[in-house]
C-alpha cells in the first residue's frame, strides 16, 4: 500500500485537540527560532547558535506550511 | 484493560481490551519516553560537556529512524509483543529470544534506573527539609568509593512500593497518565520558552562549544548515553494492542510523539548549555531538570521545586512501566514457547502476574544495590540501559528489512520513508533505505557502548548469556530446537490480529494479497 504523496488533509477534516497542540507548538517554534537567531546575532555569529535558531525556525515554518494549506483550502471551500 | 474471551475449546483466555484513544495513545507514550530527558540530561552533560547538544541531536536522528521503524511495524502488527515479536516473526525463534532478553534487561534496568532517578528528584527537597544534601551521606566502604546508602534505601523503598502496587493490581489509570503527561508538556514548554527568552546566553553556549569540547572517548561515551533519553518506543507497540483502529491512530500518534521528544531533548540540552556551566549538571546528575528550572529568572523559585516534584512523579510512573512491560513481555514470549508459561501464573486473589512481578522487580532490586556499590549508580545503570536498548533496536531494524522480503503481503498502513523497489523472486519488494541507515547508526552506538562502557560490555553480554542458558534448558526440556524455529501459522495469526483490531479494510487487502500469491503459485506449478 503506497502512501499518498501529499500529507495535507482535506477541508472536511475536523481539527482535534492534538492538532491544536501541534499548531501551538509550531507557532512557538517559529517565535523561539526568531528570538534565538536575533539574540545570537547580537552576541556575534556562532555556527552552533545559528544552527539551533535556524533549526527551530525552519521546522516551525515547515509544520505551519501544512496548517496554512489546510485553512486556505477550507476557506476556498466555504466561499464555493 | 484485560478482558476474558472464551476460545473454541471452551478455555478462558485473557486478552487486552482495545479502548485507548488517539490522545490516550499519545500520552501513554509520552509518559514513558518523555521522562527520559529528566534522567539523561545530567548523565550526558557529564561526558559530552560542551558538545551535549550535538550528541543529543545525533542520537535523536538515530532515534527518529528507530521511531519510523516501530511505527511501520506496530501499525502492521498491532500486538503488545513489540520488538521481540517483530524479530520472532521476521528472524525466527532464536533471534526473537535474543531481542526479548535484551528488552527484559532494559525493563529491569528501567525499574532500577527510574526509581533511582525518581528518588534523586525527591532529594532536591532534602536541603530544605534536613538542611543537608544527599551527597553529604556518601561514604567510602573499603575499596568502594562514593557509596550512598541513604539514596540506595530510598530507591529500594520506591521499588518496594511498585511491587506492592503491581501485586495488588493497582496500576496508574490512563487518566492519570494523561494528566501527568499534560503537566510535563506544559512545564517543559514553559521552561524552554522562559529559558530561551530570558536566561539563555548564546555566548555561553558558543564558549562551552569552543573551549569545553570533550575528548573522542567522552564524546563516544556521551553519545551512547544520549540514546537513553529516547528509550521507550516499545510503548508504541504496547499501545497498539490496546488502541482502537491502530492502523489509523498509531502512525499519527507515534510520529507526533517521536518529534515532540526529539525537540524537547535537543531544546533542553541547548538551553542548559546556554544557562549554566555543564559542570553544574554533572554535579547534579540526580536532578538536572530541577536545577535548570531553578536557575531561570522570574519563575525559578517556584519552577525548581515544581519540576523536581513532577520529575519524581513521572519517573516513578516510568519505573512502573518497567514492571508492567516485563509482565507483558514474558506473557508474549511464553505464547511462542520462548520461555515457560510458568511465568504467566496469576495471583489467586488479585489476578495479577505475581511471578513475573516478583522475579523481575527483585532483579531490579539487585541491580540497584550493585549499582550503588559503584562510584556512580546512575552512570552504571545508564551503561546497562544503553546496551539493552541498542541491541534490541539493532535487531528490530534487521527484522524490519527481513519482513519486507518474507512478509510483503501484510498491509503496512505506514511505511518508513525512502524506499527502493525491485523484483525479488518474482515479487515486487521495497528496501527501506532509512531502515539500513538506522541499523548502521544504532549498531554504531552499540559498538560505542561495548567499546567505552566498562560495565556495560561485561554485564550486558553476561545477562544475555544467563538468559540463553535458561532458554537452551527450557527448549531442550520441551524437545524444541534451540537455534531453529518452531513452525508458526503467521497468516492465521495476522488474520486474528486484524480482526481483533477491527481493521477490516486491511484484513480484506491481506486476504486479497494472499489469494493473489496462491494463484501465482498455482500458475507456476
């Protein structure tokens, strides 16, 4: 059985408590990533701190991409 | 969770009821794996020093691959047997026994290590209550240094309570698991957010990275210990047996669990190195998260004691999973004639598996006493834990790859990503690249454990040898082969498993795949 290529869910999907938790975590990861990067740059560039900040920011954005895609799809459907 | 089912022969057989939801399944895993960071942070810091974040990230990448493998196998074979069951099915009885004995070692160490760590977190309050630290009780007895009888007795008392609770049949409810799990997630998130916003000094992290980088030996030792912060993936397969529609639920919950634990482990080590000197964690190996929480501004005065209390509770629950896991594992192994059904005997009044509870908890007690005779009990137990886990995980990866060839018919609702498909004996099979990379990664950590852990390399294989002596004796007594396998009807078993899991779509797919295979065979004949 092959998995579907896209990991986004359809607009009829109902968001569960676990999903809300994941969305919150993703938003926090983006905020933390930005804060870490900003503070790291303030105290001089270090590869380790850039990696940590970039990691948080990148992973958070990647996760949020699916959330945004889901809400846009749902909005499109409700307009129709 | 157990219910009694009448078999065709009129016998009464106990089965686990499937009533765990998505959230319950996630929290079950988190209460087990999420507790590991509370133990591993101090241990790893003591060796990996300025490179702690790096070793957590490296071990975490290997752990994510292990998680993928468990997710595929647990959703394809939703039974509580876990790693040993997958090995038994893929590699045969003997290798199932090897994986089972490695896991059994981990369950007994789990009891000892997590009870030791739980009392360690309780000792955070000792200076406020008794006016002295737990370290002040350490003494030298003949050739033995840094022996701490008070901490040892505290741990033995906690294990005693666990034995009593389990014999009486009082287990923590899934509701308690959920409450504690939520509290831990909220607390850890709060510590990470407040810590990174107000206390984290990037220059301290960078300075420790540049000036406190460990030697190669310490780096290897630290990275092999870091894997213990991710141990407990067996809970995914244990939860699978009690989850409704496991094929749908298990991939979602286990992938979320894997990434949550990974993020917390890496975030805590990075935060720790940017807030305090690594030596502070090494000195407070017994309660590192509480020390970190206590060092935070604004909330530290309350967060320190709160994290200590919460750490003690979740670690105690985690120690309990060792007792429960050993009972489930021995039951599963006895079903396949790996060990005697003598272990399955239940208490006449409390209906609990009294023999396994007493035997394996007592093994945990002995391990605790012996570890407290070494200079660092936590380090010694961590050594052993890493050996059992890495050996078991290596076997699971091999089973994952083998099962892709020997059982391509079982539907896999989730597949480890990155596969290369090709024809093998007239069938289309797919080779999991991440499975191979993960196997090499975890085997490397196993080599590191054997190479750098002076106690683990002796005691770990000695445990396997001891179990083998029993296994060989039992199989010979039953007139069963020692190195070969007894014939199992896996197809019938798979149909029963999918039926009991109410995965009727998968059942249909499985039957169709088998029918197609039989048709092809007939055509060839």
